[in-house]
C-alpha cells in the first residue's frame, strides 16, 4: 500500500487522507481515546514524508452532523469559501445505453421501483428531478411525466418509454455538470480573496456499477459531461461568469493558478436566445500578477481580433430555471470530415467536425451507438451558435481482441437540449392521465 503514496508523489496526484472515523458517533472513554492517539501517531509517522498528502481529515462528515444534528445535516449555503473545499457533488444517472442493459423496459421511468432501488441515496430520484427543474424550465408535459406514478408509463410504447428515460438520464448529467462546475469555479475565484482558497475536491470520480451516483465517469469508462467540465474548470487559466448576490449585473472573472504574471485581452459577445440577436464583439484587457484573479468590466470596450478564451453560458447562482422553450428549434447537428488515424498498437484517433446548421444548440453531447468503445472526446457538452462548427478529436483505446473498431459518422449519436423539448411530445396518450404524486 505504501507504493500507492510513492506513485502519487511521482505523478503529482493529491491525496485527501482520512483517519478511520466516518458518519458515526465514536466512543469517548479513556481506553478508546488512548487507542486513537496511538493510531494517529503511527499513521502520521508512517506517511508524513509523502508530499502527495495535501490534507489530513480527522473525520468524514461527523463534525457537520454533530453541529447540525443527524437529521438536519443540510448545507444551507453551498457557495461559502474555505481554505480547501471538499466532497461537494450532485447525483446523475448513467447514460441510457448502459442503464438499459441492466434495467428492464417495464422499469423505464425515473421513479420506478427498480430505479429507486438502484439509487442508494435516500430520495435520490426525486432530488434529481428537483435538481433538473432548478436548472431548466421543462415542457409541462415532461415535468408532470417525471413526477407521475411510474405505472402510467406502461401505457406508452416501449420505444417512447426508452426515449423519455434517455432524456431524463441526459438532463441529470447536464444539471450535474452545471452545478458542480459552477461551485468549482466559485472556489477558483476564492483563490484571489483573503480566504485564499487553495484546493477543491469534488465527489466522485468513477462508478462501480451502472446506477445513479455522484460520479463523473461511468462504469464502462465513459466520461459524463461533468468530467469534461471539470477538466476545463481546473485549467491554469479559467474564465467564468457570475452574478453577485441580489444583483442583475454579470461579472466576468479570470482566475490564474500555478503561473507567473499573466496579461492579455478577452473577447466576448452575448446572444439573446429569444430573438437570436448576437451582440458586437467586445474586448477587455486584463493583467494578473500571478496566483491571483482579475474581475473584468463586462460592459466596456469594443474591439476586433481573435478570441483567447470562450466562456460557457452558465451564470450562478441561478436566479431562475433556463427555459428550454428557447431551444425548441432543431439545430440539425451534422458531423462530417471523419479522419481515422492509427496511433500505435494501443491507440487510434478520429478527427471530425460538428456543425449546428439551423439554430443554436445547447449542451451538445456526443456518444457512440455501441458499448465498450473506450476513449474520450476532446470536448463534450458544449454549445454551438447557428452555423458554428467545432473541431473534435476522439482519442480511442484499441480492444486487444478486435483492434480498432469500425466507427463511421453513422455510429455517432449527437443530441442537444432541443431534443428534450421534442421528447415531451412522446408523453402523448398518457398526458391526460398524469396526476402529480
């Protein structure tokens, strides 16, 4: 086990090291405390030489429960700053192509008995529905369907039930990515404040089975949108947008970590989704002394030139849910110019271009229609304006038995938030039967 710490030292992997006290009240009698002292002394002496250990945790969640009560341990303000912020997360479903292999068609509803059983977080399915509706204003028929008694879904054709639970899985992953990214970016901004936030560790990385969890990587290795967003959120230079409490103003913030002094210019535009009006380009200059931040005036300056950073369209805290009706027009996503390159005996690469040909596309998510395709895209869960193109690279791992999979543009599935609006029409014949439960 000691080799694990040595590998982390060498690779720069940071460790949150816990003592063996978690989610329970421990004895406080003298013999037990003396035993704890010996345990702590032994473990710290054994591991203290490893720089990869960035935090020693005396307990896991115990302090929160003791302060707030075991039945009232609710974080009222998730946007507080601290020196290091740990174990924050939000649940999401696995992708439907994986879930559909372990859940029968009769259970394809967000609140079915088997879905609830597979979620080991109490009331987790209901919380994910609420999390979606906190982020997105859904079509009324879809919102009612998610909250309806699961038996009503059996009136739908199996294909429709599959499409609706597929949309639910996708929406939970979109909401998870928005939530956790926003919180991470909040902590990045805290690095330039007096509290000097120096670290953030979200929960959790990967899954041990296909089910609803807090993970950013699915059981088969597929990256959820959250994992792509976290890769961006932890870059050395991060550009974020936010609204201060009780303010309608949008602030643009540049956070820098691990570099010296940084200066440059940032170009931005705004899009009015209802009208489709795109503002003229604006450019602001910034200069950061290093390991610090700069807050830019988002209303000043106008210039031309290349963009250095593109900010995702997500502003927090959320004042109101994002109306999906603004994206009801089908963007008609097209993928083309496929080029497959063999890298070596273990890896291959596919380059292609994605275009939104007819309208703005929100949360464009790419996945292959076959399972067991190992690898990741250069970006995912992104937005495209009408007519905009994006170059994508898929870095794949070869199957030792079959080599490079025969993937073509026909194998690539593209979806966006506009698909969710159209999926609401699938509720169809059960719409009048639905009652909130």
